[in-house]
C-alpha cells in the first residue's frame, strides 16, 4: 500500500502540471488571438475604406456624367421642336413644288395637244393648197396647150346653139376665177395656221423650260425634305440614346449609393469591433495580462523608413484629382521614381493584403502593431509587382514590391499611406 501512494502522488503531480500549462495557455492565448483579430479587422477596415473611396469616386464620376447627360438632353429637347418645324416646312414646300410641277406638266400637255392640232391643220391646209394649185395649174396648162382660152368660133362650133356657146365660155371664165379665189383663200388660211403654230411652238418651248425648272425645284424641295427628315430622325435617335444613357447612369447611381451605404455600415461595424477589441486590450494591460503569441507588439517610436528614396511631389490633403478632375482627399503622399524601383517596408510588420485594386492598382497593406493605442497600418499603391505575399512577416527596409503605374495613375510613382485604426493620417508625421 505504501508503494501505491508514491505512484498516486506522481500521477497527481503530473495532472497538476498539465492543468497549470493549460491555465497558462488560457491566460496567454486570448490576448494573442484578440490582438491578431484586431489587426485583421484594422486591415479589413483599411480595405473597406479603399473600396468606399473607389465607390465614391465612381459615384462622383457617375454624377458628373449624369449632369452632363441632363444638360445634353435639355439641349436636344430645345432643338427638336425647331427640327420638327423645319421638317413640316420642308414637307409643305415639297408638296407645293410637286403641285407646281404637276400643273406645269398639264400646261405642257395642253400646249402639245394644241400644237398637234395646229400641225394637223397646217398639213391639211397645205394639202388643200397643193391640190387647188395643181387644179389651177392644170387649167392654165390646158389653156396654154390650146393656144389660150377657147375662142368664140371654137365655142360655137362645138355648141348646139349660140346660147350654149355663150354659157360654155362663161363657165370657163367663172371656173378660172373661182379656182384662183379659192387658192388665195387657202393660202391665207395656211399662213394664219402656220403663224398660230409658230406661236404655239414658242409657248410650248417656254412651258417646257418652266417644266424643267419645276422639276428641278421639286427635286431640290424633296432633297430639302429628306435632309430635314434625316436631321429630325438623327435628333430623335440622339434623344433616345441620351434617355437610355440617363437611365443607365441613374441605375448605376442607385447601385453605387447602395454599395456606399453597405460599405459605410460595414465600416461602422468594424469600427465598433475594433474599439471593443482595443478596450479589451487596455483592460488586459491594466490588469497585467500577458499578450504573447504571434501578434505584433507596440511600434517603437515613430522611426518609419521612407519606402523609396527621392523627393515628395504630392502631399497629404485635399486636391483636384489629376485624372477625375474632382476635388477629393489625397490620403497619402506620392514619391515619383522609375518603374521597377524597389519599395521597402516602412517598419516591421506583417503583410495583411497583397492584391489588385481598380484605383490603387497593385497594392500591399502592412500591419505594424499598436502605437498610442491605435493599430498602425501602411499601404503601398500602384506597384509594378509584389516581392512578398499575404501573411508574410517583413522587417523594416525589406523589399515588398516595385514602383509601377498600375490602377488610376498618371506615371511611375509610389502612393504611400499610413492608417491609424483604419483612418488615413498624414504619413509625414511618421517619416
């Protein structure tokens, strides 16, 4: 039985030691996890800020585009009534020109019909003149062949009685006189008809000239109508396109506003969580609790290293954005340098994020621990490439990336930011 007691005491001692280790782990682990969780939330808050900045920039651009679209719509709306009036005037002018051309055509047809009638009369009259002339010529030829008109002796010789001879002689003279008179009349009528035909020909030519002018006027009026119709249609198409663009921009605006509100809500939640974790850390610190673990400790002093050698060309503060043309807060400082120049960590820390952002381009966020109760993070924008990866620990001066001009950038440079609990502050206070 005495041999059993030492064994039991040894077992109890082992159990006690195990419990002590467990208690120590319990005492140390929450602080480590809490600090690491706070660092992650601060990094997430910084990312939320960047996303919110991008959304607000997009919203500003959309609002400007929307304002420009409304101005363009108003200008188009002012042009449409005049274009409609011009079209109606052109249509009326084209209709009038068409009617004038139609009337000119009718007048030309009437003149042509009259000319055809007179031409027929001239031809008929000429035929009559020719026939009468031939008949008269034949009588004269007969008289010429007979030595002149029949003498009384020959008339009497061939007559049954004297009276018959006289009648024959008188008839002959009357025939010659009648044929001569008729020929003169026909010639007079022919002359009148030819004169009328000449006048109608002149009138027809004048009407034909007017018809050509009317056709040209109609063609010009129809072209003007087509031009006015195209102008009106172009304005209608432009107006429809502007309406569609306005609707699309309004939809984007609502979307961006919703995104901004969601990000702001998320940021508010993170701020509360970060503050709660900070309060918890202070309570542990005041009660003498031990941090331990893998969490980053306090930042010693403010001895941050300038990430890249060279001059500063754009300071922290409000300015007109060089790309968007809007006034906004420049949340960091810019160091111009050649693309490919190494970028170094400003202080010891851990890589919270290494990713691409539409505005910041290739971007790295380093978490450095606490200073004056605030978690300090730095971010490096527009990088050409990364030299570290997410979760990696880095030392002050270690190369983390290379200068580039990715994202919304006007040239090779480093945009450098410092955040206290997720809020951007002037980096020059640390450099």
